C-alpha cells in the first residue's frame, strides 16, 4: 500500500526525473515555493531556483541514479502528507550501489488545487555512526530493491 499511494508515486516521479537528468521535470513536482535540502546540506528554495540549480548539477556532473524504498507515508492533514524513505545510488557506468552515499530521505507534500506537489524534499547521509551493521543491512535491502527494479 505504501508504494502505491499518491505520495509514493510523487516520490517515484522525483527519483525518476533525477535519474533521467531532467531538471525541469524534477522542479515541476514542487510547489512554487518548494524547498530541497541536498546530501551536502545545500538548500534551494523555489521551483525556479530548484530547476536552475539542478540543471547546473546535471550540466557539470555525471550523476548517480537513485534506487529508493518508501518506509512510511503519513497524512498530517487531508491536504498535507509526510513520506519517509531510504535511497541508494548507482554511479554512472556501474552496476552496484555506492554504500557511502546511502541516504535517508523525507518529503512533505501538499495538495494544491487537487494536485499533490512537494513542499520539502530532504536528503541526508545514512551514516549510522557506530552502527556498521545498520549500514550493511540498508545496503543489502537497497541492493534487493535494485535487483527487483532490474527484473533480476
């Protein structure tokens, strides 16, 4: 049920736009004043800024592709929902995850004029300091999802 909710679908669209390296599609999923907080802590506020900054990233870097797992979708009100997820990244030209960039992600979505849009997307390292077993478990879980997505 989690993976098929409207909010999970919005999250999947976000990852898909990133994986296609399409900044315009990615930014279109945000509200006009939406915010992203990147893996390094960089914040971008506003759909236009998000599109411009993500396009700049795509223009100057070969970005890794996301694979994600939704952990929770919780309605905060009829018009606001929270999604929590974990994600891994597969570097360009590689077949496996790069575990040191595994992430914990949060997304807050708001329904505006009947359509769900992202208010906040936050991506933070899944470092699990002092708990290497948690990192290993997450990496294996993400590898399983990667195999499922590839039909293996």
